């Protein structure tokens, strides 16, 4: 009988942040987003030009059909950075950033299913959950994601139901546990 190899490591929940690029190609990022970008792009800084490696993504979002996200996933330095880019207005582009450590593969027996940190959540619900777990208020989440505060509250109700939690503290604990 053949033994199976499988990565079966608990990885902390990915951390999310958001940044913007304006019509002039300048990056607008808070400290958290800036730190995430600097791991892969040394020149990334609030007020600096969007790194050349990301310019194709931001230009593509502006020139492509509205609402289509472009994604870049980079791995290195023992972690993964996922960047999703969406045009949110003429010349303005939203960058959603997720950073997580890379799991190290372990040798285990037969395959067993593992739960994902955001089991059953949509992409948008996952974005909201991560930002709320990072301590942002509904209004701040709404501003970062370019949606209404009431929409954030609606997403939170659905997230709480799907994950079986009652409040933001339990949500944060749940995401850290998985």
C-alpha cells in the first residue's frame, strides 16, 4: 500500500489589508498595507508610484470590463501574498491584500479533510471577516472595501450564521483557531 504525502499544517488565518492607486499611479496605503507590500516590493510606500510589477494589474483593471478582479499571488520569504485589484472609479483602483505564512508539508497517513479558515464564506464575506477580525469597525471596513456600512453589517450577520459565532470577538477567535 502506498503512503500519501500531504500538507496538513494549521496556518494562521491570512491577514488582510487594502490600498488604493489613483489616476496618477500613486499608491495610497495605510501602514499595514505598506508593510505587506514592502516584503515583496522594497519601494512600495504610501505616496510613491505603484511598483512596476503591479502597474500591469492596475492598468488592466482600469482598461478592462468593470467589476472584474485581477489577481497576483506571490510566494517567497516563507509567506504568500495575494493581491486582488479592482477598478473602483475612473483612474482609481482598489488593491486587496492578503498575507499568510506558507505551510510546511508534513508526512501523514491517509488523507483526511481539513476545514479552511473561512469555511463556506464567499470571497467578499472572507474580506469582511478578516478586516473585522483585525479590529476594524463596520464603517472602516466599508471605506476600505468601497461598500456601504449597512452592507458590511449584512455580511457580518451572514458570516456569524455560517461560522456559528455570536459576535466580533468570537469571529476573531474562530479565524485564529483555523
